[in-house]
C-alpha cells in the first residue's frame, strides 16, 4: 500500500469520534511524528512530539514503558496514537491544560504514578480519550475540571484504582450557580473493574453516561452533587460488596446542593440500586448530538469486555475506521 494511502487509513480513526467530543480531529491535518525512544525527553521522544507547536499525528515504533520525570503538557491539535505497539506511560501522567484543544489520546496504558493519570484542567476543549487502560494513580485516573468541556471518554478499562474520575470542581460550581455549567462530557462503552469510587463523581456540568459496565465498585458507582446533571442510560451495574450504583451527595458547605440524576434503561444486577434526583430537570443528550445506545443486556457486557482498554492492533496494513 502506498505510504500516503496508509497514512490516510490510520487517520480515519477520527471518524469514530462521537459524543460531546465528536468534533475532534487531533493531528489529522499535520505530519506524522514517530516516537523512536522510550526516553523521557529529547529527540524522538513522546514529550518532543506532544509539546511541539502545530498539528502532529504521533505514532510509536517502540514498545515499552516511558517513565516521565514530570507530566507532559500536550499542546493543541495532537493525536497520541498507541496502535501498533504496547506503550505504558508511568511515573507521571498526561496534562491537557490552559486552553489546549483538539486532542486525541488513543490506545495507551497508563499505569502507576503520582497525581492524575490524565488531567484536563483550565479550559481544555475538544478532547477524545479512547481505548485507554488505566490504574494505580495517586489521585484521579482521569479528571475533567475548571471549565474543560466537549470531552468524550470511551472504550477504556479502569482497574486497581480508587478515585477514578472527577468532572467539575467546587470552583466550577461557584463560578456559575445557574444550570447548566459549561462542562460537557460523554462517557461510554467503558469497563470499570473493581475500582472504588467516582465513576464519575460530578460536581458541575452535563455528563452523559451510557453503555458502560460497572463491576464490583468499592464505595459507590456514579456520584452527583452541586450543579451536576447526569444522564445515565443503558449501563450495567453489577454489584459486589457495595450496592450503591448511583448516589447523590450533599456538600456540608452548600446544604441541599444535590446534583440531578436520571436513569433510563440501566440494568441492575445482584442487588445494585440507583438513586435518581430531580430527573425531569436533567438535560437530554439527543439535544446535543446524535448517538445510538445499545440495550443493557448480557450481549452488551460481552461487547464492552471485548473492546475496553488497550488492544493489539496491526498497523502494517490498511485499518480504516476501526473504533
């Protein structure tokens, strides 16, 4: 296959972007950047490609672990695409901050480090995180706060982790006390395996959670407080020691500040239960984008298990639209 046709085939990944992050193109319009070393920095490193100005579609021709001495601040218009290799990010995570936008993170493993695995903060926009396997970070696995918006987190595997995902912060809620706050996040087709809490916990924003599998959470599944609006749809909640698939929280400093939660078509197994609150005042995802949610059945569980997280992909031939 001609190199130009192959490159276009790799970039067809953008056709899979959906949800609130559906308009992302990442580094589609820029040249390929090949990571040729597992070093923290320097020529051919992931850091070099991620921070450079302009569009880049970043691929790897090495497998192994990259132990970052400090987080990588990803610049706008980047795709970090781990297909074709098995790349583990460790020690420190990936930051998308200070208005950085139009970023794709695809098919990576993020394992064991300080603070957040992936952090979106201070106005990050148009971000798609897909096929990530992540666990054992010091704080959040993926956190989306401080005005970050238009984000989709899909087809990922979360395991061996405590505080999985925070959407919004008290500061976000305080900056806009009227619904809705401008944090828009879609979370779909992910598997949460034995993680503890925050799948996600939403303090502010509009969050669409659909076609996920929540298995044996430790404290609770989905948490809602302050200015949250959570639309739960066709998820599977498989209870373990905790039965609380979704719950609401009252902040001690904001009495009565419960978030809003609606459940539609969710499957509750082994005693799992959900707590809706003010469901008639939760946003409708179809007012924002087109999507199709599968019915929450055993078939969905099989499908999510087969796609969630990092996967081995052969880049030596035309791959086309493989989501």
